C-alpha cells in the first residue's frame, strides 16, 4: 500500500515520456505499478495484508500512509502545474495525462483501501489482495527504501527532461 511516492513519480515519468500518446501513457502507468512492486522494496504492509488476523493499520501506519500520500500528491500536482505553465504554451493535455497517470499508477494499492482502513473483507477484495501480494517483493530497511529512492530518482530524471 505504501510507498505511493515512487509509483506517482513513475506515473508522471511515463506520462512525460509518452506525451504524444496519452492513452498509451495511461495504460503503461497503470501496469508500471506491478512492475515496481516486483522490484524488492520496503513496505510495512507486505505480508500483513494476507494474514487472517489483519485488523487494519495502526496509528504509526496511518501516519506513514498519510505523509506518503501528501508528498505524492504534491509531487503529482507540481508536474501538473509545470505542464500548465510551460513556455511557450501551456499543455493541458499533458497536465491531464500526468494527473491521470499518477492516479492510475497508484490505483492498484488504492483498491485495497476499504480492507486496510475499514476492515472490509469482501471476497473479491481478499482475492485481489492475494493476487497483488504475489507480485510484491519485500526488502528490509534500509535496503528496501534505497531501491525506492533509486526508482524515484530515475523517474524524476525522466520527468524533468
């Protein structure tokens, strides 16, 4: 479920790199989520979600998720603003594509929100979580954060070019 920051940055990078084909950018941004999840990374919820005893996210987890969400949102909105304020002309199509790509890059985790925060144990949602957990590769701290920093830095380099 976390960290949204690398997913957002890669979604923005995809939208920027494939700017002439917005529909393709959106599809690629969505599937980039699963590619990033396959890269070993740190996520405090990996493994916990599959547990029958999972009862939701605690206070520390909520703080991590809220902070991550706000930073990811700021990053995404910065790139939307950048597209709308580029010279010589604003690019509203790119701005919209960036916004939607950032959203779609995070959607696979967002689908789990009712389970993680509200404890909803709908059959289809539990099946989805089992599927999503198959592609996750957990790496402990600090190495798991290092891989996310490398992914985010690479994405920023692409998005800022």
